[in-house]
C-alpha cells in the first residue's frame, strides 16, 4: 500500500511502532506541507538539476524533441536537455530536470540524486535518518551537492516543521549499486553536523544498519517513500487479527 490506512489499529501501529512517536502525531491537513518550510528546502538545493532516466524519446526533430515517461509528454528544444544526443525514437533517454520534487509524495519533500531517483528492480534499501527539524535543510543541501551528482537515490523529508518527532523524519531509498556512495555522503554529513539526528530507535520491520541508522529491505515500487512503513504495519496488524 502507498498511502495512509483508514484502519485505526493500523494507524496506531504505524505511529507508535514504526514512526516511534512519543505520543499522538500532529494533525497535518496539508499534504503539500508548510509552504514556507518547503520553499526553504527547495532553496537549499540551489537549483540543482539531474538526469531522470524514466523517459523515452517519442519524436526527435532538428533541434527539438518530444519525450515521455508514459504519463507526461514534454517538448524540449534546448541543447543538452537529454542524453544520449543520438538517441532514436522509442529509445530510453535521460531528461535534465530539477532534482527537488515538492509534491511527489504526500507530507514529504523529495529530492533525487544527480542520476535520478532510486532504481526499483530486484530490491532496494531504505535508510531511516531521524534528522532534526533544524538540520533538515543542511541534509537537503548535502544531498543536492556535487557529491551526489553520480548517484541515484530518493530522499524524503517531512515537509512540516511539526512532523519531526518520528524515526523516519527523513528516509532514503537507494539501490545496491548506489548505497555505498550514499553512505559516504551521509558519513560526511554526520561528521559536519554531529547533532543532526536523534536516537529514535529502530522502527518495526527494520534492523540496525550502517552509521547507526535503521535499514529496511524494500521489494517493489509500492514500498517507495512511506509505502514500506504502511505495508509492513498493515501486515503486522492483519496477522494478529482473527479471521
């Protein structure tokens, strides 16, 4: 599942056992978050762009092209906006786009690596980063820096100042090829910002991982972002509920 559950038992389990909240969570009415805070996080990327490999070349022309990801068709007419430059119709191409994704997932500010978002294939890791509200902008800035230019990952940060009392205030989805690079980036960030994370504990269905972070094993597209936590919470509650 990819969204919040309507089952109160699942919601309680997800809040207390997965997010590890100390009490009731805030009433977050706006899925798009706090506009001022989101604007600040966006500014911290300094306009960073990257390559999104989810597109195909639909129709190339002389100095222009139509490209599509299956849902969105984009007209590009600026040199260097997609690679490879010699791609033919229906070839997979990468389109240069802003790395910040303000409304990709409800209640999250999202940021892709320089080579795009997490590759969903045979499985990927979820790294849980209980970043503080004060340090969240610095984490976004680090993940938008040149040190992430060659990496593919998806960073998700709480988009409201009132939603940081949780073990997954930030999380990163990353494939096995890029995980070592992401861990090096995080190690440098923690060294520069030693008070950036809090000791929230290990969320349900995760294990202690590198850099004292919780780590989970995801399986498919539905587990991206908060989908993993909701799925595992639902499975845990339903397994305890008599048929």
